[in-house]
């Protein structure tokens, strides 16, 4: 019985982990939706978007709302872990859903969908602002960065989406005492930058932020920390039942 219980605990996701799964479904739904909009991978994009949108019909709104919770320091951590009720968790609430999402994210990375979307947005902006684009072409790269350029509404929305994403993960990292030397600075950085209108400099910052988060393996660290907490709780429960 104990072996079965241990296996079930491994397969079950906490509320915090399920929230992350939902957010990653939002990421997938958003990017496949942008593929449909910009004609990227037209042979598969519509079906992919339809699939992920069935789980996350409002990806931007959901991520922005969670980002606001992170800004307000209203993310739950350990309290959520106590609320697990294995009798209420369906098949969609176990590790299988997480594996499906991770597979979807790997596919997105292999196909370089995010890069293709950024390029499509930039091309659309240049097309809509040909005179400004011509002026940019005669400037040096250092001038372009120092002066910046006006983002299109779609690019500004993309920046806001990623700022909320980064704030969410760094707030969780701070709450779990991960990357303690930089977590607080990152939380404050994304709070401050998300409070103002997005600029081309912010577009650069969010891409660097995403790269940093992936390089640090922050999502993996959060998963390992949550699993460690669960294992400790299960060990304590086991000791109590032994008496």
C-alpha cells in the first residue's frame, strides 16, 4: 500500500505545478495562434493552435493575470501543497499532462517558432513604417540601440506577455529561496519595467531575460524544489503512521 501511495504522489501534481502547466499551455496556444496570424508553418499551425487553445482559450489574459498576482506577491506556495486532494485529481491533473506540455514546448523550440514570430512581427512593423525603417537602415547598430524604435502594438503586447512570464517565475524562485543572490533584483526589475509603456529596449531585455532563465534552468529548479518538499512531507507522514 505504501509503494502504491508513493507512486501516486510522484504522479500527482501540486496546485502550483498545475498552474505552471496551464501557463505553458497558454504559451503554446499563443505562439501557435501567432503562427496562424503570420502564416508561419501553415500546414500544422491551425491544428496546433486549435489543440492548445482548447486548454487555454485566453492565453494572454491568463498570463497577464498571473503576472499581476506575482507583482502583488499574491502567489501561493506551500499552502497550495497542503490542498492536494488525490480523490479529486483527474487524469489531466497528473504528470502526463506535464509531459505532453513539455513535448509541445520542445517541438516549438526545434521549429524555432519564437524566432519566426519575432521576425514576422519586425517585418510587419517595417512594412507599416517604411519611412522609419529607411531611416534606421542608415544608422549604425549602436545608434539604433541607443535611440531605439517604436514597437508595433503586437510587439508591445509580446513584451508585456514575456514580462509577466518572467515576473511569475522569478517571484516563485524568490518565494522558494532559489537563486537567492539575484532573485529579488529580478523581481524588482520586472515589476518596474512592466509598469511603463514597452519600448524597443524592453523587447531586448525580455529576450535576454528568457535566455537567462533557461540558462539557469529555473523551471527545473522549481520542479525539483517542489518535489523535495513533497518527499519531505511524505516522509514525515510515514514516520507518524509507523507509531
